[in-house]
């Protein structure tokens, strides 16, 4: 055999061997794929085993809402600083009474209401033979609950046709956002809401109300800047039935209670809202709690002008003057319907005397003072 032929045969053997090896590897990989794709054998008497779906991711958990006592932290701290001095005392002496008086005044309850509370508290302490300061605090807490409770706090609706709620107050108290939050509550309860932008004097006030109306899903009636606010209220009440609105919430211009001409204009709006018999059900005064005792003056002036039916006290989470609630209820006999504790819709809460007082008289660790 020639060397050339031998070389050709040798090369052919190598090529054939390589081809066989490649073919064997290909068959092995194919068998492996078929094995992986084949479902596991079913148990006797059963169908194919289902492959379990991966567990669904848990829905996101909203952070817990702040407790009322936390939102009233500044007023609560003001009370605690004064009433805390009673801890450890053994008798109800003049210093104990001074501490109670200081606590009420620091919380901006007001001089007149504080004096009445102290007189009644002295009489009850004498009748019940109270000798320990912590018992005195418990009596004070019960007395405040009695003063604030027992009033109708529900918002009323007309028996027939659309309901009208008129919102009044000075500038910066939060009327517009309060209207939006209450409109959201009404819509959630199945009562379509219509907002009337009767604040035609403040720049962009109607735009702000329209923005809130869009956010909460309410309708809105507005006019040109500087238009007669009374005409807007008339148009809104007239349009409510045709638009299917159950509640008309009227935003009025913020006005100082000391301005006679502005208060007269508010009276005119009130008269227009009353033209449809039974429609005007609420006149809600929105007061900024941070103004403290000035809120009492506002309550008196607005009540004389338009017959306020309820108070919405806003911004309680940012002030130590939460005790002004006591003064408003005591001096003017106007129920506090809602309290504002933040910017969210759920931060406008129905006022409840018991939970409010318990929050004010709680200790930093959550326990109640003089429990």
C-alpha cells in the first residue's frame, strides 16, 4: 500500500469516528430533553399531577392610621404638663386646684368656661368627698365628656329635593378642603354632590374648588371672577335637580367677622339658599383651631349673622389650643360636628366626645391619666 493511500484511509477513519461521536452526543441530548419534558407518571387511579402555581404576592399593607391621641399630641402635652404635677400628691389642696386651672387655660379653654368648670368641679368634689388629686382629674375628665356629649352631630338632609349646606368662615381656615372632604363622604354614601363656587373675590378660588370637584367626582357651578355670589348660589340650587345632585355644598368668600358689609353680603347668600323651602339644612362654620380664643369671637359673629348650625374645627393636629372646643360649645351652644386632623379625606373625622377626651387625657405610654 502506497503511503498516499494509507494517509487517505487514516483520515477517513478519523472523520468517521468524529461523525459517530457527534451523532452519539446529539442523540444523548435529545433523549435528555424528552426526559425533562415528559410529565411525571400519574398515580394509579388519578389524573396527571397538576403543577402548583407560584404563590401570589401579598397585597401591599397600608400603614396604620395615626391614633387620635397622636394627632392631638400638642394639646395633650399641654394638659399633661400641668396635670402631671398632681402625680404623687396626697391631698386636694390649693396647689392642686391651681394645677387644674392652669391646665385648662393653657389648652385655651377660655377664662369664662374654665371658671364654670372649676366651680362645678369643686361642688362635685365636695359632694363625692374627693381627697386624692387623681380622683380630681377623673372627675374633670367626666365633666368635660358631659359638657361635650349629648348633642346632635349628624348632618341633616332635606326631606324632598336637593339639600344645601352653606360653609362660612374667615380666610385660611380650610373651607374649600373641608367641602371637598364632605363631598367625598356624600358621594361614597351614594348621594351625588354639586359644589357652588360662590367665592368670587379671591383669585383662583373657583379654580381651586373645581380642582377638588374633579378629584372627588363632584359637579361644580361657577361664574366669572367678581360675579355676584348670590347668583351662583341661585344657579347651583336650581341646577342641582337637573344634574341629579343630592347635596349642594356652597363655598363662600372668606371674610373677617368684623367687616359689616361683608357679613351683610353673607346674609344675602343665606336668604337665596333659603328660597327653596327646606333646602338649606346646614350652615357650617369652619374654624382654624390654631386661632384659639379668636374662634369664639368668630362663632358669635357668624352665628348672629347666619345662624350657624355646626362647627368644623380644623388643624387640631398642629396646635396646643384644642381646648377651644369646650369654649365654643359652652359659650355658644353650637355643636362641633367634625374635627380636622390632617390633609387626607379620612383625616376629617366625626367628633366624638368620649374618644376626644380620652385622647386628651392619655399618658405618653397610652394609659389614661387618673384611670
